[in-house]
C-alpha cells in the first residue's frame, strides 16, 4: 500500500514549512537591524561570557586612563611650582654671593635682607599652593596649610574626637613630642564600657596598623601613645569604634605629613604621585635640608652683618636647590612612567574593542546576501501555498 | 432461485451502498476535523451458494463501520506529546528569564558594576570631593537597585510559574473528568459501530491534550474503558471516576490526600507541562537566585570589610557601606546604608585619620581584580559572566530541545494523518464506486421487475 496523502496532512506540512522559513527570515532581519550576531544571551552563550569579560576590561581601562590624566595634572602642577622654587633659590644664591663679597656693606646687606624676606614669603606661598582644593605638598593632611610662616617648636595638638563618638567626656593631652617626623596618633576603643571596663588599641601611623589590645580599665589612667605623648580621659562611657587622635609635629615649619598618595594605573599596579613638603623643603623624613630655616638664617646673617653666616648661606642655597631639583627629577620620571602607561592602555583598549567586535558584530555583507536568499525562499513558499486549493479531483468530476 | 429473493438481494444492495455512501459522506464532512479517524464501511457477503438444487442468494451487507486507527502510533504520539509539552513549556519560561538578563544591549548589570568600581577610583583621585562622593553614592544605589530588580524579576517569574501550575491543574481536572465520562458512555454502548467511533475519537483527542500537560501511562481495558496512571502507579482515571488534583501550600496534591506532595513524582520524568513548571519553579530559578545572592553577598562583604577599616570625613571608623548581608534574599534587599545616602561625607575613603588620603577608596576599586568567588578562583566580573553564559546555555538547550521534540511530534502526527486522515481524492473515488454499485443494484431491481412482468404475462 502506498503512502496516503491526506488534505489535512498537506495543509499542515505547508504551514509548518512557512513558519520555518519565516522564522529564519526574521532571525536574519533582527541581526541586520541590530548589526550584531548576538541579540539574546542564548544566541551564543560562550560568546556572551567572553564579551562581558572584554567589556569589563574595557571599562577598567577607561577608568585607569582617567586616573592617569588626574595624575598628570598633579605632576605637572607640582613640577611647575618646584621649578619656580629653584628659580627663586637661584636668586637667593646670587644674592648671597653678592653680599658675601667685599663690595657689600652693612647697608646693602640690610636691603638684601628685605629681598630675602620677600623670597621667603614667595617660597611659603609656593609650598602652600593648591590644585583645586588640595594642597600639593601636605601629604595626606588637608585640614591645615603644610607650612607655617614662623618656625615652631615640637608641638602636640589638642586631641580630636571622631564625629560620631559616643563618649562625651573630657580628653586632655600632655607631654613633649620626641618623634622624628610629623605623625597622627590614634586611639580606638575596641570594647565599650565605662572607664573601668573599656579596652582600646593604639596606632602610631595615623590609624593604619594597630598595637595590642589594652587591658580592661587601662583607660582610667593616662595613656602613653608613644614618643612622649600622653592622653587622659575624664568620666564617661565609651562605645566600640570611638576614635581619638592627636596630631604631633616636630620642630620646624612643616605642618603636613609623610603620607604617599597613590593611584591605580593598571590591574594590581599603583603609582605614587605626590611629593611631600617634607622631602622637598625640610630636613625631616626624606629631606636633607630645611629650606625655610636656611633662608631665615641667611636673612638673620644679612641683618646682623655676619659675613661668615652669609658665606655659609651660599652652600646652603646650593644644597637647597639640589634637593628641589631632585624632587623635580622625581616628578619627571613619574610623568614618563605615566606616558608609558598611557600608551599601553591605549593599545589594550584598541585590542579590547576589536575583540568585542569580532565576537559580537555581524558581517553586514554576508547577512544581506542571506537575507535576499531567505526572501526568495519565503516568496516561493507563499507561491506554493497559494496553489494548494487549485488542484483537486473535484475540478475534474462532472 | 426465487425472484423475490433476487428482489431482496437488490434491496440489500441498495441499502448497503447507501450506507456506504453515508459513511463516505461522513468522512468528507470531517475532512478537516482534528483527531478524526476515517471510517470505512466493511462490506460483507451474506448468504452462500449451496451446491445442488437449493440455492441461497448472495447478498451484501455492511457488517461494520471500521475506524481506521493505529494503536501503536497512538501510544507513540501520546508519549511524544508529553515530551514536547515539557520542552515547550520549559523553553517559553526560560525565554522570559532571558529578558531579565539582557546583557546584549549593553545596559545590564555588567555595565552598572563597572561604573560602581570606577566611581571608587574617581573618589580616590580626589578623596574629599563632594561631587565624587555624590557620584559614588549614585552609582552604588544604582548597583543595589539593579540587584533588587533582577532578584524580584526572577521571583515574579516564579510567581508566574505558580499561577500557571494552578491553571494547568484546572485544565487537567477538566480533561480527566471528561475522559471518565466518555469511558462510561463507551462502555455502555459496547463496541457498536458509528456512535462509539465518535466517542472513541473524542476520547483519544482528550487523552492527547491531557498528555501534553502531565506525565502519564495508559491502558485500554477489555471492556473498552481507558485507565490512566501517573508515573508512580496511582490511577488518576478509572472506569467511571477521575481523581482530582489540587494545589495546596505550593504543592500539587490529590484532593483526597492534601498533605502528600506529588511534586517530585510528577516532575521527575521530565514529561508534560506540569513537570516543566515544577522544575523551573523549584530547580532552575532558585539556582539562578542563589548565584545572584552569592555575587551580591561577595560584593557587600568585601566592600564592607575594607570600608570598616577606613576613616570618613568625620574621622569615624568601623562603619559599613552596604547594609550587611543577611542569610537569604541578599540580592533583593541589597542597599547602601541610609546614613551614607543622607551624608556623603560618611563614606570612608581614607586609611588614616587625615582625610586627604584616598587609599581605602582605591583599594575598594581594586577589589574588582581580586579572586573572591568560586572558592577564590574568580573575580566578581568573571563570576557574573559565567553565570550569564550558563543561563544562556540553559535557554539555548531548552530551545533546541523544544524544536527537536516538536519535529518528532510533527512527523508522528503526519504518519497518523497518513493512516487515519481523510483524503478527498480517495473519498471521491469511493463515492463513484458505491454510486456505481447503487446504480447497478437499481438496474437489477428494474430487471427483476421486468422479469416478474414477463412471468405475469405468460398466462395471458
């Protein structure tokens, strides 16, 4: 017995085929209008995972490029100010040479002293310059200008409390600071309670690393923060995470600190971009010579008609210039590094874009051809479907 | 041979061919009725010729009207219908979920996460900047909201599945009770021709509709009644009655034992719409939600850990950035701490009490490159990428499965059509055939009439 073709069967098969061709037609149309091969996550699951990874990298690269731009502004502002500083130090040195020679006398020296004062004022304003709202040479201190106008003795600020502290009692400090650089000392309550029960930890690096936890109740007695600073508390109840801190300064003009400011420039890689006031203008920390001190002694020597003092100032000015130049060189090499990083990032960005495109984007030429093919197939199917009723045995039976 | 006998023969022939044409007419009328099995009149000779002097007439009768129907094909179709029903439902449900994770248009969670990490870095570049702090809070709120939305969209999809389950159960109950009624009628009428064929067709169609919905096995009893069993052997349709299903406390149960959940039994075999709904509701969606929760928990925990060690604009420390993750519904409830939203200076960007330092912010941004997920082998980003890829694969698999099952079903149905369907060509030919027989019988009748007349006129 041969296969029976029934009318129902015929209609059904034509409809199925029509649906099939229309679906293919629609798929190609979707790809053409979106210009992408992947329009749903189920179109190419592996491709989607890859593309998401590339896009994440691409976003990260954008951010690193922004970071590098910011750093470049900072570095060029810093370098500019330091160049100005070298210039006025050159002036000061010339002045020293002139006033140390035999042609100078008490009067010229008095006039020169005024000039040195002007130089000192300009140096102060340079050292306190800002980029936007941030001091260029203060390390991480932002609440105080990095350089004072008068030389200060070693000093301990009044203790400050965290804004949300529970404790409302009195906090006092005493002692003389014996540390080598400007630092912030922090006391953090770890277990709350009254004075008899509370426990605390101490940090001598501004709150990054902590010593061992104290015994309960030790806070009842004056607490030794280290380097000669003692802090004491009045009556009150402490809560965990209450913070008290004390800023301590060495003798000198510098009020800022030594902190390095960093920025991320690539995965797992950061760059330190700031020059601290300490390393540029003082003899503490990384510096060798206190620029303000030597300018002051120079001025004093001029006013006091002290030729030896003036001669000594010549060397001092030279050393100061060297120190500042060293910092300028640092800025220069950091800027070079930023340039390299920038060009690496650009290259990486290009390859990400092309990887994304290779996976995601549709080949328009190929699609257009496929589209015409499907269109022809669809029309043929419609043509065939329209003929189905015209052939029937009924037409031939009389 | 008696003339009256011959008359009888032609009378029978006329009646038989008329019946045959009736049956053929029935077929033609039902050419496009779904589920109709064509009927064939079975003509049989009656009476026989005995050798010798006595002869009995040979006549024709329609002994029965046969329903052309292949049982084995039917079994295959019912089975395939269950598989097709399952994969189609699965594919359509998962297709909804595909819309939730629309990463191909570029505005998905991937993008939002990238902006979140980026704004921490912007803050690190200017730790006290109010603009940067505000932007960070914005980006963080967007991240939290996006997690909330995805989680609640997934839950909505689950809710939809629940509603569909309820609807499906109503449909199943309707079908089972109608099949039980048909059983009764069929058994009552016995296996007579005509009437029963219609009922049999109807029952067969109902069975196919039922098989699309639920995993079942069936058997036709000796007396014609159809018994339907669930995969664990419990009988859902018997000779006269059907057991009703109910939906109680999120489980599918039999009405008479409302505390015994049938979920496991019904969904194990991966057949039928109900099984697909149960599987997507109980396996697929919860696993996607779990992964989402894991990602949210990872981000919240790691950001909070670093944030607690940092100092904000008021030199406070020990505070969270995100509301701490609880044990469940993590993604749904993810939120930035209220205090931070109200006052952006409470963001701890610095690792020391001096607020010019932005190390904490920088370190938080660098979290995106660290391996916290999948037992410390994947970053947040790559975890999300794999998760989306997995979901995409599930959906692609479901779609191709649905197509595959549908193709097989279509083939089987076309076989069935070929066997039991009506071909107008064939029926037209049959009409010609029977009509010729009718005409011949009529002619015979006329001939016998003339013969009788001749006989009558002999004596004149």
